C-alpha cells in the first residue's frame, strides 16, 4: 500500500500539512510545478498560504484520521506533503498512505530518528555514525549518579519531541543536575522526558545538511546554517531559528562528501537493515569538529527557516521531486539547481520566545517583495477579520528571503527588504550570515 513504485502522474492534487513559514515557502514552490493540479493546505490561517492554496478544514491528527482519509479520497489527493514533525510522529506516513495517495514524509518508525533520540543514538552507534558520546537513562537517580562522575561539560536531552526546548547545554554540573529534574522529575515535556540522553558537549561550528531519501536513493540538497540564538553574536535564549543562509562555506565539498557517505548513507542503510524504508527528507544537524563532522541530531523534516532558503536553490519541479521521493523513484528525476546564495532573516515579535506581543499591523510586505530577488514568507501572521490588514500573530512573524551572487549580496538584499517592513515590536538579528560572508562565494 502506498509504497509501490510508480511514475509521477502528469497532474497531481497536493495536500500540504502545516501552517508556518516553512510551509508557505513549500506552497510557493509547489505552486510553480507544471504537474500541480489543485493545491490544498491545512494551514490557510496563514495569509501567505491562503493566497496560494485552497483550505482543507480537516484536522491532521491520528484520532480523527478518517476525516483526512475521506478528504484525500474525495479530492483525489495524489501527494501529501508533511511539514511539521508532530504530525509525522502521529504516524500520518502510515495511516494516510494508500494506493492513490502517497505521503512525502517517513512512517512512524522512520520518524523515530527525530522523535526518539535514544533510539536514534542506538542507530548511530550501529551505523558507526560520528556523534557525541552519550548514555541513555530512564530514571533520574541513575542519571544524576552518572553526572556526578563526569568532570567535563555535559548536554542533557529529553528523548522525545519537545518543540525544540528539550536540550540543555549545561554550563556546570549543577545546571546538568537541574536539567535532569526539569525533564524527569517536574516532567516539563511530559512523556517526551521519560527517557533522557546525557552526552558530552562537543565544540565547533554548527551546520545542517538536508537530503531527500526515497528508501534507497539519496539526493543531498544543500548545506545550511541556522542561527538558533535570539540575539546578535549568539547571545540570549535558543529559538526556533532567527535566520539562515545556504550554502554555508563551512561545509566544503570534501566535508559534504563525508557527510553524505559516513552520515546520511550510513544511517539510511542502518535503518533499512532494521526493516525501515526511510522516505522523505533527512535533516542532519551537525557540529563541525576538528575531528570531522559529528551529528547533534537527526530530524525527519525540513528545517524552519532553512527550508525557506532551500526551495530557492531548487530549479526543478518540486511536485515531481517530492512525489518521486515518496515512491522510491528519486533515480528517475533530474533536478537543476540555482547556484545563487540565499539568505533568510526572521522578523520576530518583541517578547519572543517567551511571550511575544501580538496584534500590531504590518506594513511594507509588498514593497519588500517588489525588490528583485526577494520573497517574504508568513510565519506568525493573521489577516484581521474586519480590516483585512495583516497583523502580528506569533513569535516568528515573517521570513525575508533574498538571493544573490554571493552570500554578501543575498544578505544585503535581505536586510534592505527587512527595513521596508514595519510593525510595532519588530525584532531581528542584525548578524545573519555575517561570519560566513567575508570573501565567501556561492558554490
Ligand atoms: P539539538 O536539538 O539536539 O540540535 O540541540 C539543540 C542545540 O543544542 C544544538 O543546535 C546545539 O547548539 C546544542 N547541542 C546539542 N547537543 C550538543 C552537544 N553534544 N554538544 C554541544 N552542543 C550541543
Ligand atoms: N531550524 C531548526 C529546526 O527546524 O529544527
């Protein structure tokens, strides 16, 4: 069911799941496909997505799965593109896939590479994938005893999905012990914290590499650099990501080759040996250490905001590419690449990430997009019900994406566009891509 090899049909109705900036970018790229029939989306409260897709009002959850199943049947959905990890971790890749409808995104088992970090660690070990040394604990006492035997800095992680908040990079033994309490005793992340991983803190530059995987064939897309901290110079709390650029010169051709062979191919093969045909996008979060790239985490989806950059590097047809990935035929599609560099700056709202302000009216989006080579994706916005104006409705508000012949050109253009957009409480980092751009050329 749903996994038989089949060629990409001439016309495909597509259902996109998710409602953030990542999905707006995917919708924009899907919309350009010559194979697209009707584009439907669950996330049309996002005004950007609403402008591109018809609204699917059915919920994407397992309990009411029959509703989405009926919808796909009625509207003859050929391809479902899943953005967020929580929906994948509900097994949508299993319960929505039929002979007629293929799902881009791994099955429940494959999604464990992101949703069960203890299992992912075990798979990495089995595949000899370089990663931080770590141990898994199911009880707080055992975890604390272990911590007391460690002198070097440790990182404490909830094993399950914790919305990007379950990782504690401890500055001291006390902080590490407190993290164990937060996760296991106070239960800050519910069942996601029933198991934890304690691992060595590794040093280096961070980067992400994305690959499409069709079970067997692998297409490495690009390397990206995310900026996870809220403030300039990597100060302040961790966020979902304040900006990204692509490709990152930190991942040179040799490193990319190592990542492909020793990390991506190795883990996909290990999963296959375990009976899992991984299909979808595989996101390797890496630390580039002096000893080579090491995996910090794998994710089973596109990064946000990295995806907003990646779609601009793909010149090919996204429906074709994602359909081929979901059906094990990646070897049959050709994809051209736009070699220009891409930079994405996130405009957030004052108070993000703890308590972002909402409600301010946003102006200047059209002016920003009127600049050549600029796209603005909606992340946390809403269209006002009475006035029809676009308003702030979340922490990460807009993603301003620009392309250029160098990272510097892309960055300058993105920041010039950011200046045209205004709302009360606008915040942004001013140093996205700054470290990389000195002398770096797009590759
Ligand atoms: P993760 O969600 O596992 O990528 O972790 C979130 C962030 O925590 C990463 O982007 C890193 O900055 C940091 N981190 C995670 N694991 C480690 C580690 N073993 N050593 C150093 N930093 C880490
Ligand atoms: N940008 C980080 C993530 O998507 O997890």
